[in-house]
C-alpha cells in the first residue's frame, strides 16, 4: 500500500489528455468530447488497484513502463493542436489538422473562425493573463472542485478499502474487495459518459456529492452503532454506492470542467497548478486518514467525509455550467457578462 504512492503511474497521463481536448478544436456545441474523456479519467485509480491485485509487482511495473511507450509512439503521428497552429499563423496546417480529426467532409469553418478570432485578441504579458478575473475565478473553481473530490474520501477509501472492510467484519478476502470495487467502478462510469453532455456537469456533481454524503454518513452510522449487529453487507453496499456516486460526477467531471475554464494563453500553467494541487490534496487525505481513524474513530472520520460531500453540493450550485459552451462563452460567464 505504501509503495503505491511512490510508483509513477502512467494512467496519470489520462488526466493530461482531459486538458488537451479543447486545444484540438473539439469544443463546439455539437460535439460530445466530454463523454469520451470521462470514462478513462474516472477509471484511473481502479486500473491501478485492479492490476495490482492480479499481478506481481514486477509485472505491474513492466506494464506501467509499456503504457507511456505506446503513448509516445502513437503521438508521433498526431497532428499539432489546431489552436496552436492558428496562434502561430499557420492556418493552412490548422485546417488540415481539423480535417484529419473530424474527417475531410466535415464543416470546420465555424471552428476556424472562432480560433482565428481568438488569435486576434490583444497580446498581454503572462502575469497580466494570469491575474485576469476570469483566470483567477477559473482557478478558484477548478481547485475547489478538486478539494471536494479528494476530501470527500476518494483516495482514502480506495487506498485503505481492505482495512475498512476488515474492520467492518465483512468476511471477504482482499482480492474480492478489489474486484468488486473495480467492477462497480467500470459499470458506474457508463452512465456518466452518457449523461455528462445531456444533463450537464453541475447536475452530475450535485447527484454525485449527495450520494457520497449519504453513503459516508451510513458508514459512520455502521461503525458507531451497527458494527456488532451482524449486518456486514451494509459497509460493502455503502462503499459500492459511494463508488457509483463518485464515478457519476466527482471522479471525471472536475477534470473535464478544468479543461473548459481557461483561455489558451494561461491553460498550460493553470493546468499544471490545478494538477499539482490535486496530488497534494490526495497526499494529505491519504496520510491524514489513518491518523483520523486512530484519534477520532471510524464513525467521526466518515461523518467528516459526509460533511465535506454536503458542502460540495452547495458549492456546485454557484459553479457556472459549461455544457454546450464555447471557450469564449465560458470566459464571458466567468467575467460576469
């Protein structure tokens, strides 16, 4: 368990991919890019846990080395980002890249016009761009979503699921825990793929936060009053429902929203800031969780997760909906226009 935090995980590349999608011009109102990215990003933690339960550490690390190699070979043949090409004044190459992505018969005039308009905006210094109201507001929203993602207990529960189930007296083997959680995660992500572009990001996050609040509160009730009541199935059900709630919203959607909030001139540094914050939050939660169990007890710890989940639902009410919006429309919303 401790080694897991030291291994450089290739699945983390998928988080970066969620930030690249808008750079390839796939952000028009009719596209369904969000649904495509939500599945792999939301399943990142479970790939690691599932493979580690089925493979020896040496084999697992070899697999981790193979994945970025495949990534490198495949991306050698990828065209450059159309947005970048337009910014560099290479409109012809940008048009070829868009046709490669959408097909030769696709109408790309709208995307080309939008990118050209973005390229004509007045150039400002990096610090000026980073201190814009829209950038600061976008950073606040993205970082707070990842605060709620981590402090609702996602990594604490995933990393310590074996000890949680053992303390709950479920009687299941550690490999069984991992397989159950992995299967539930895979199945639960499918509705998110379908719904993220139909009902919107905010609704999914509210449903996700509400379900995680209910399930972590139930875990607290179990550890406080029901542990000796021969209901070992209850924590298993609660954790499975927690994973379903997580996969519906807070696993994939914050990364998707992050990719939609920032203007092109600040997107790289903002993506780096938000990504770094995410892993720092994950580290803090993972290290603090066993301390909280020891000093506060299991019930109070899970009730703490439930309280954070409830706060996340309130916060999302004030987050602007980015579904079906172009980058310019999102920037206007963040600017209060």
